[in-house]
C-alpha cells in the first residue's frame, strides 16, 4: 500500500510533464486541461453546487482515474503488495484499491468540510522566493481556509487521510494491517499531498504560464 501511494503522487506530478512533452503542436490543450483540473485554485467563494461538482471530479474525474491507473501499473511492476501477485486480476485489485482509497478520503473530506466551513483547495502563495513558496506548499496540506479568510488546521483533510488509511486496511492483505502500518500509510499520503502542492505552486513557472 505504501508503494501504491508513493507511485500515485509521483504519477500525478509526472503526467502533466508528459502531456507537455507530447503536445508538440504548441496549443497545449491537453496540458491546459490537466492544469485546470489539478492546478492551484483562484480565490473565490464556491457555491454548494460547485463544491459538489468539485467533489465528483476529485473522486471520479480524469485526474484521479489516470493517476490511479498509472499508480496501479507501477505497483504491478514492483509487485506491491506481493500477496496479490501478477496478472490482470491483480492489476484490477490494485487499481480498484487505489480508487477506493481516494474515494473514501475525498468523501470524508467533503462530508466534514461543509459543516466545518473548511475550504481545502490549494491556493498559491503570495510570497516571493523559492523557500517561502515551498514552505507554503508543504504546510498547506494541513490547513484549510475559513470564511473569515484565516487558515487553520484542517480537521476534514486530516480525518479523510486517516479514515481512508484505516478503512483500506480492512480489505488489504496482512501486510497492510496494524496500527503502525495504518499510520505509515497516512504519513505517506500526507507527504504525497505536500509534494503535489509543491508542483502546483511552481506549475506556472515550469510551463511558463503566468498567474492570473
């Protein structure tokens, strides 16, 4: 499971780069689409309908499907977990498990963020310089913006990660079970989010697209 999650965020970071390399026409339509789906958010209040649509995209949109399918392929290649072996049936288990983990995480996050009034979207830093912006990206995974404009510890995001890590251990092999393994899965998931937020923060520079 730990290898699955690691490969998941690596895939999310790598895919837009790959799309940028293959969009040789210069139009970059596919790349632009991916950056809109996975990029940093622009400040602004979301309606209840927009929040629900955003939730649906985070669970079954193109970004999680492509990412989890690729992550399952990497896990198949590394044979993780070993108990599932190889073959199409094993790949199906890995892909289904990845999607279920993400679905549980996003569902808990969405379900709690509404009553708690937490905006867990990633917002780009207003600071200048590599280190201040990197620090902002790394800590943002633990914070949520509230209606008063302040950022505080994100209860919904923390519950989503820890809840998904615990629930996913129930259908996995023996190597997934136990408090220590669940805690490690949650830790890897937080680290993956932090790494992806760093990518989001510097995406405009990487692809030479100015911020609005």
